[in-house]
C-alpha cells in the first residue's frame, strides 16, 4: 500500500477515465474548501513474500497497476485570529508570503 498526493496516487492506478474524472471532481471540491487530502492505493503481492527481498518491490515495478483505495480528507480550519494577524503583518509594511506543501486549491482557500 502507498499513500501520498492524490494526483500521484491516481496516476498509479487502474481506473476507468470516467471514474478518475469523478474522483478528481470530488478532490477539487474538497481542496477548494481548504481541506487536505491524501490518496492511497495498493497492489496485492501474490508471490511468496520474503522480507529479505523487499528491495525488489519498487513503485516502478507496480506503476499503473495499483488498485485505488480512496481518499482521506482532513479538515484543517484556520485559527480564529489568523486573519487579524495577517492584516497586522501587511499593515506594518512587512511582506506576507505563504509557503506550503498543500495542493493549490487548498492554499488558495487558506
């Protein structure tokens, strides 16, 4: 099983184009409301699994053949005084920049 950015996860999965489009629609909706979203997928290993040979199992060896698990949505609300603090920073003449690892839609909402 792997987890990570939904766009990367979806690229690893076997999905019907319509199904993928529906997932992206939900993803964009959740992110545009400020939520953080993580995707997950898996690949069942049917061979005898030997932990000593774990290095043979790389993402590249499963690329495009994973099964989609779903999306996990985290609601992450701003602190009540965040807007006032940002206004104070800007009013004081300082430059305000947001540096984040969040998706673009999530960042724009925040």
